[in-house]
């Protein structure tokens, strides 16, 4: 049944709130809804899946709880802010735990590096590998802090609406060496190949190749030291559910199994959305938390796009794809840390295969997530919940995932069984696999990319799709594909930008 709304574009009946429609309920969309709700908007969130979260969806299988995507929480003050906007206290409702180590990094030869925010502990680890690099680590962290102060504290929540906004930061970016890649910047201070990997893998957590993304992203090292790496009791889904509660407490609405077919435009201004059901929802403010490239390619008709044309979207560079295997075991592996990075025999060569050659290599590097190390309640008693993630090419490569998914999973299972999870293949009692094909078909991620546009220099800040759309008025973007980028702090900060670019609700009174 098609429902009519009482609002018309740009006008609000006396005594009622102006409508804001949010497309998608990922972290960016939920944060945007909370911020707009706090500013007087009547918010409706439209989610095509059966539950909130987007990439942070939760899978429940045979008593196991699996966070589908983000598992690493940094910069928790951004969550504190959201709860505070609703007159509530984050720490009273959500239990987050500091990880120690942040990550256990295992090299292919079996050497292990436990990485955390304690500078002395990290330097002691470095000294075991390369004593000459201890001083270099201090100098690298000083540089990371300098980039953090500019890239995160000064620019992370600032819109880049015009070229002049970009010009203002060019001197700082030149001074800080943003033309260098992350790996090149690390190598400036560190000589040992093991430690170079330890300090340069972070861009892979946001879809970037350490050998090509701008060294601005070395700020992650200081960001982690500044606020730590946390995990939520109840999983990342506990954060999603908490944010849903904030929206509903504001009087907002989240509608599930509702897919937006088109963003409606009149006279160069967004006027609402049309759903696949045929229903239209009028709203003077439309916020898309859908993938940025997908938003422009499929939700905003071509006649309303002069900047993000089909050709430009197709030519853009996209982040890697993700192969994720969620599995539960009937035994526990108490020696495995909450977060483990398992680096393969090749570093640059593997990344070249993923990002440049776009082929599925015989080797791999993995992120192994064992949340039951911190929260046993995510699995049945005596069991462990895991997911293992492998960066792989996005769908512009020639991988046939219908054919390759199971052999690739089996290779990963065999490797884990031979290294950190002995006997794994005989212990599995729950299993689910997702590939870049699922990211495209289920999450509507362009090219099946795990993190939208790759964060190279010419696809960052002003060069990224703007938070206030360049194409039509009244349309705004949040999430991994817009400024400042992927990762939980990035998408939460993209919603923070809306405080600057979205007019106050009183404008539409």
C-alpha cells in the first residue's frame, strides 16, 4: 500500500517538525539521525535489511553472535557526544573494554609482536627485533601526532565544500609530507622490515594500500595511543542497538526492509525519496548513508549529476574487497588474543595483487577476531566465536566467487589449523562466508568494495564526494565514501560535519 505524507518539499505544517530522511542505518546514518534529531528534525531512517547496522549488521547463528564488520572502537568520545546530545550517558549504557594488546601481530615465520598504546612496552618489543629502530619509533610517533593534530583534530569534522577549503590546508599537508605513502613515511623512520609492517598495516583497516594511500593516515597510530582500542561487551551490535535506542528516544523512526529507489529532485533541490514499493516520502533534508558511489550511480538520476557522472564513478579507484568467514568452535582457544593480525609471506607483493593486479593470490594476510576472549557471552558455554577477514580484490578483478569461495575458505581454515587454531577443521560447529559479491548484492557497495573509494591523496578531503552534495541542494552524504573516510571514527565524524552544513530545523518552519 502506498502511503502519502503530510509534508511537501521544503515546507512544514505549522507546529510540526521538518522531516529528515536518512538512507541506510550504518554507523554514519545512525549518528546523522541522532544529530539531526537533536537539532529539531523529525527523522525517518530507511534500511533495506531486516535489522540496523549496515556493515555493522549482526549475524546470529546457533547460539553464536558475530559482528559482521567493524570490531575496533577508537575515539570513543565521538560516541559520548551522541549520547550526550540525547541527555544520556554512554558509559552508563554501554560497556567498552580497553584491549591489551590492541593487536597481536604474527609474522609468517612465527615471530610475534604485541602492539598496544604503552610506548615503553612497544619500544621493548621493537628492541627485540631491531634495537636501532627504538629511537626511530619515537620520531615516527612525534610525526604521527603532528599529522593527528591537523588531519583529525582540525579537519576531521570540517566540510570541504570548495576548492579554497583545500587550498587552506595545502601548506600543512606539504610540511607533513602527505604526498608520501604510509609505508614510505614509516620507512623514513624505521629500517627493520618487520617493524615497518607493524607500523604501516593500519590503512588496510580502512580499505587502503599502505604503499599508495596518503601518509595522512599515519595519524591512526597516535589516535590509537591517545584513546586506545576498545571492544564493546555484547559486540559492536550493542553500539548499534544503543544508537537505535537514542533515535527512538528522540521520537525518530527506523523502518526496515525499505529500499530507496530514487532520490527525488525538483529545481536542483532534493525533495525526498521514492521507495521501491512506490511510496514517496517528502523531506527538505535527505542524508545518504548508502555507499557514496552507489548513491550517485543508482539513486540520483544522471540528469541531476554534472560532477559525479557515470564515467567518473567508473574511473575512480576503489578500496579492496573483503572475504570474511564467520565461524564458531565447540572448544575454546584461550591463547588467541581478541585481535590478531596474521601476516603472510609477502607484504608488498600481496598488496600489489589485491590493489593493482586484482587477482586472488595463493597466499594471504588475515585479521582474526576472537571476541569471546573478552565477552564469552557471544558464544555458547565452552565455545568460541571468530571471524577471519582476508583483504581480496574488489569485483573489477576476474575472481569467480561462486567457484572460489569454498576453496579459499578451506585454505584459510587449513592455515589457521596449522598455526594459531590447532585442530580447527574438526571443531567448527557454525559457519558463514561473505565475499565481495555479498558486499555488492546485499550492502549495495559499488564494485563490492569493502570501504568505498580508496583513500589515496586525490580521493581525500575536497576530492572525495562532499558531505553537502555538489550536485543538488538538500542532499548530504555520510559514511565511508565521503569525508573524512572509512573506519568508525571516520563515519561518526562524517555525521558530525552535518552540524555545519545542514541548516537548522527552524529554517523550514
